[in-house]
C-alpha cells in the first residue's frame, strides 16, 4: 500500500510517499495518524501545499535579498562602554549586531548570516563581510 508519511518514523521521512505492507499501514500507522493513504485526493492536496510553501519561501527570499541590498555598504553604529585603553568592557555578540542591523534596515537576518557575524572586542571601525549563496554583503560596524 502506498502511503504518505505525515511524521518521520525511521527510516521513513515525513512528507514522502512509501510503499509499505497493508497490515502495518491499516493496523498501526493510519490509526495513530502517522500516515495517509496515497490516493489522488491526498496527492493533489500535498502538491497544493508544496506549491504554497515554495511560493512563501521565494517571497521571503526576495524580501531578504532586498533587505540585504540595503545593508550592503551601510555604516552600523553600536554604543558600548569603553575602557580608557580603547577596549570594550564586554564583547559585542552576534545577537547584538543582528539587533542593530534590524534597527537600521527593518529586517531580521537569517540564522546562517547571524552565525557568520563575529564577536567584537575592540572599539573602532570593523569591516564585516557576510556570504549568502552567491552574494557578498559588506558593511562597517562602528563602536
């Protein structure tokens, strides 16, 4: 019997269609709500959901690309306490940098971009370069 897995049960992945034994499907998987029979109605519904999800992802991607275009070449200012020697009392984390970027461009960075942000330990200007797919984003962080 062909079934669509709604939840992942090793070795089966959620959202995939597998051919499994009729007894296992009817007696265990279907009553527990782990799968649906892979008939025409279910398959058409899954295709609709995948299309909607793909459209949403592409819209978010376009919105992020536009926001990253605003970030490219921008000067981001962060205020922090500095010692007389020019060192910071506490280093500035990627989360704080991400928050400052959000305040400037109005968009949150993706997790992959936030993971690329460095910890800043000294005051002054810091050139930061981020890589997203084939696009390079450079901006200046001023503390």
